[in-house]
């Protein structure tokens, strides 16, 4: 207006007839209304008088197009009139910070998501229909719904500007969303503000930098333009690595407009990936499972209890008692049931979907102490698990296929945040052993006891014949290959988005040899000699009980800040381990060094909801078990780094 490009009458008309706002929370509704009116009052000036804003509606935006009336129409007739006026108006620009809600964390949370049939049907016919992923849950979270709602609302021409979770940029399950956004809009601008540290650790997390909203999920600003042209272009700008929150806010302020960013033009690939695009040659190799010539006949996700603190722990006896206590409370609840909705008390029962079903069916649970077994809970961390279908939410295929003795090669699953990882174990794997753990067992023992003549191998003889190797050597070959640094770096984008593919390489005998050595090291880590090239400071008659290990601190001479000194671990108040080689931290499993997994897991923790304390000192009768384990894992790490470095150059045949 100061430049003479628009008049006050233009602004007044916009304010009275073309500016609309929705808010579902009453207090926020009033705050938004006051803020809008206050800004207009500055333009309006005192001589014209205060003018209320009548374009705001107390409504659920998604619901507002599901039916004619607002949910508040019975209380506020004027509100309903405003909604009808809004519904009749063409909308050409939508600006929002949509809410985020992908669903309940567990059955104890009373936050069931609302259903919007018309909107979800639109999502089904677009984002889900055009997706190659079998994982569609995330497509129905609120911020994705907001994109779909806004796209449908503006029609053939208009602009959408959102600040949202940034997951849609690269998530495998949102490939259909990206495809539709590219096809439905003429110009797409994405400013990736990063800050996605959830599920990440180490340098991978540090690269994300600070979060502008101080949350764990990444943030992006998206501007979508429909102008009716035949153009379809994506412009992308990554704010950069290691930036603080204030750095990022300053960058946004300095940019001021989409015109001022240094945009990278993105051309989606055949997978509808925008960034971190996959290697097209990689798809030529056979998948680790699921194809005719795949090396494994079947796979299974790790065991997901959905109530770890109740049925898993370092102490075998306490794990049984915790299970018995929860089951006893559950059976008592069934006995005294008055309705199909149980009373929620986190100190007595962890309710889940399956347990709720059993409750509705008045089904009792019996505890059998013989159902306790060891599991590989986290890398190089064993716990006791009460493994029974009635109390384990997703017991998985290991329940029937594991048998008494087995091996499983585990990898990270599809759509992971951290870089690819693999591990081998002879214990049942937890779902969170690695991120979204996928397990490939050596033997399928589901028919064990029926006939000793049945071939129970889970490794494909056909793939082994193609390699010219035995079944055991084929298993070792795969483990050696998956540990190859060159393989992991070359196919990093593919390995984050899908299960591994297994090429045939030259020098396969060396991969077998090193794979076997890695297997021996990782399976028998509790017998590996302690690393003796460290300095250990002990008080006289030291305690070997651990509460929480930590790194010593050293002051950075440049920044003046205290930082972790990874060469020194304070085991407890009596023992300090010094001169740990930096090389040992190069062995990273699931985003964290193996040493740091020991430090993270072997600490006394009390669960806030249940009140249960899990004490790692209860695991072994040997008081020095954890102390020696830490020294063994330092040795395991150094040897693993040496073995991986000795793998031959990756030459694919």
C-alpha cells in the first residue's frame, strides 16, 4: 500500500470477504482472531475505528468439507453462517502449520485419531494408489492429510504454503505422495530446515543441527504453485549441516522470499525419489529375500513385545515376576470385568491392541516359567525375554521357526533413518536390535520334531550353487559382503530405503573367509579376550557395579566448551579406563559405536510409568561381567575394523 500497488479499499475488501481462517481450539480461536484484528487495526488507523474480523471459523478444517455444518453449529449459529460463506468462496491461497498426529503410541493413550471419510478416500485414490510401498500408515497422518485437503480445496489454480514435518521429502512410504505433488503442481519449492534427530545418533544426528521448533522431527517449508501451465518443476534447497537453531532462523529471515534461495532443480527418478536417489544398477542384483533366486527363502522382523519393561529384563527371575504380576492383574481385571473397556493403570498392566481383544473375549492368561529365553536386545546386549504369544504383541516367525539352536543375520529394515547396519547373533532378535530389524535365519526349525529328514535350511541351494559355495559359506559370504564399507557407501541410499540386494563379486572366497571371522567375533563376543592396551585406574577393593558409565570431559581449546573425551570412560566412582583407541569407535552398529551401545544399555534404568527398575548388574553372577564386557567389546571393535578393512575391493561380476 505504501508503494501504491494496492489501495486501502483493496485491503478492506480482502479483510471482509476473501480472508478466511479456521481454528479448532477455542482459546487459539480467540487469540488468532485478536491477532488478525490487531494487525488490520494498524492499517485501518484510529480514525476509521476498530473493525472485527468475521472470516474466522471455530471448526475442524478437515471436517469442514466432510459435511455442511461446523461441529460448533449447534452452539454458535453465527459460526455456522461463517462456515457456509467460506465453503461458497473459491480459495486460491492456503497458508498453514498443520498439526501432526500419526496415531496412538499405545492402547493406553486416549488419543484415537479422527476419521475423515471423504479426505481419506482422496488420499487412497492418489497418494496410496501411486505408491509402490506396502507401508501406508504414515500417509494418513495429519500433515499429509493437510496437503491433500489443501490440494483439493484450491482446485485448478492456487498456492499452498506449509511448514511441516520434513519426512515426506525422502520417506519410502511417501513415494506416492511425492509423485502426486510433482504431477499436480507446476512449481514445487522445498526448503529443508533439517533437525530430524529422532532415532539418530552420533555424527548423523549432529549433521541435522538444531531444530527451529525444538522438536525431534525435521522441518521443511513447502510452497506449491498451480498455474495451469504444462510445467512441472521441483526446486530444492537444503539449509546445510551442523547449523544451530539461530543460524537457521537467521537464514530464513535473510532469504525473505523464495526468489532469493539458491534452488537446486530436482528431477524425480523412477522410484519417485527426490533426494538420495537410488543407484539404478543396484536393482539388477537379486534381493536378499523374496525373489526366485534370492539367497534366503524367508525373513522376519524382530520380536516386538510392545511392553518390554514387563516381559524383558537383565534379571531372569525379575522378568518372570514382572510378567506374573502383570498377568495376575490382567486376570483379575477379566474376573471383575464390568464392560469391554478396561481401566487403565500403567503400574499394573501395559494394555495393547491384542491384550484388549483378549480382555473383551474374557480370555485368561497362564504364565509358564519355561517360556523364558535369552534375546539379543540391542547390539551386544542380551536380556531375558518371556516369549509367549499371549503377552508378546508381535511374537513373529521366530516363535515357530527358531528352535533350540539357530543363527540369524539381521539387517536394518526399510525406510531407516540411520545408515545401513548388519549383525549376526545366536539369540532371538528384538525388533529394535537394529532399526526396524529384519532377520534372516540360518535354519527354519518350524518342522523340527516332525521328521529329521526334512531339509530345514533357510539359505537357497540355488543361490549357493550360483556362487559355487556350500550353504554355510554362502551365509558367511553374505555377512562379509554386507559388512563391506565400499558396498555400504556405494549403495547407501538404496540400503536405507529397501532390503539389501546381493551381487556376486570377485574374490568371493575372501569374503567368505572374512565373513566367517566376523561371525566368530560377533557371535562369541563374550569369550573374546579383554583389550589389554588400555590403562585402568582402580581404587583399592573397587566395586564393579555399574550405575551409568560416562566419558570424561575435556575442554575444547578453540570453543572453550567441555566435550566428551572418548579415550577415557568413567566406569563407576572406583574405576576409570583410559587410552581407549579412537579406532575402536569406528565400528558403528545402527548409528552408534559398539562401545557406546554398551555404555548406553548397561545402566540402571527405572521406567516412569510402571515403576520397574532394570538393573544390568543382575544379569550375571560374575561381578566383573560388565567391566570385562566393555573391554571385550573394545577388542571386538578394533578387530572388526581391521577385518572390514581387509576385505577386497568391491568388484561385481
